C-alpha cells in the first residue's frame, strides 16, 4: 500500500468521527469466499422464512464489486443507538426494540453517510462510491469483522469490545484504494451461552446461526400473516422487535448513551402504558410513529402483535 492509501485511511476515519460515528474500519473489497457456503446453507434451511429478499442477489451479497463498479474498498461504520433511559419496561409493559425508540435510522444514518461521502470527495478528490444502510444486499456484519470492528457473537450480531452491540452498521463502498485494517479474528464470547439460553423461541440454533423465521423480531416485524399459535406466550411482551439476546450479553455492560437527538423517543411514546397500547388509535399511531421504524409493521401489524401477547 502506498503512503497515499494510508493518508486516505486517516482522512476517512477523522471525518467519520466528526460526523458522530463511533468506529470506522476499512477492508479491501473482494469476494467473501468463506461466507458463500454459510449463506447458501442458511438459505437452504429456509432460516429466512418469508423474507424472500434475503434469497435475492446472492452474488451481490458476497461481492461488493457487483454493487459498485470498480469497488476497491469497503468502509464500515458504527453508530451508537443505546438510549439514556429505557421506555418503561415493567413486567406488564409492552416493549419496543431500543433501535426503534427514535426516528428511523435508515434516513438518519443515510444522511450522515451522504455527508461523509461529499466531504471525502472534497478533501481527497473525485472518486466513485455508494452509501449503504441495511437496505441493500451487503453482509454488513461480516465486513465490519473483516475491517477489525468486532467479532460475530453467538447471537450472530457484531460485538465490539468497547461498546457491545447496541449500534447500527453502515457502509461506504468506494472505488478508491485505501489501506485496510487487520480483521478481528479472535472470538471474545468464550464459553458464554447467555444469549442462546435466554431466547424464548430458541431462534439461535447453534453459536452464530440464527433461524430468522423463529426470531421474535421476525414475527413482530417481517411476518405479514398471523403469528403461529405455537409461539403464543413466548414473546415476553415484545411488540416490535426484541432485545433479549442483547440485553443478556455481558459485553453490553459497556454500552453508553448515544448523543443523537434524532434517536430520542417521541415525547408521547414515553407516556404510553399497557392500557394505552391496548387502546391505541390509528391517529395516535401515525402521530407517534410518523418518522419511526415502527411504521414498517403498520397500525394493523402493531395491533396484531399487541393482541397476540
């Protein structure tokens, strides 16, 4: 690698930090050879359930050069979303995944990525690239591990030694050659199986492999039909997403509150108690969740999830 590639790496990381990203790692854009058989097996076992999009673009998922012409580098970024306070989570309260407390992260982070790309083109010169936030066929956890940001835990999420797992991942795939970081090869989970033991629907079938179609997040967000009766009583009052495998993870004791005002909950959301959820109207839903990821499940889906508990 040239000194120029090192210089680019320094510029990318310092600008990412200025925009509020907690960590930035860099990897060479190449075919993810080790992941190909794992992904194929996961799909063959139908662990993606009704998420048909997971089976699409198999080649693009594994090869960033098929997403961005002439791609040379994948820049992986971490953005914290751990809240300063949890919404009321008494034994009777309904629960939302913490990532959905504030505004939809797709838009918040995509804006930051576009700003980062523009600043980098200003400082480095013209180069091509695209920004990705969990909406394109990019194996973001694998790229984050490849760029040294963490390792894949037994719950299949990326774990970072400094901040656990309550963060979003995002990527820039660019046609600029940048010095890569060494990958994270060590697994710091050791013999811990807290996430596997805690999952009420037994979605974690073996370390690092999640049957997505058995996950509470899948049932409450992705599944558009009726939730199967055999999982009734197992949701522990989660009505949008689930944080159980993250809440029990010892690495998340290092989580610190985010500094992103857009991720703070809507004031009305903080006031909702069990009875309010059960009597929620379409008007309240549209007001409280206007800019929220919770809109994905639609009002009818949220009612289904509440009534299923």
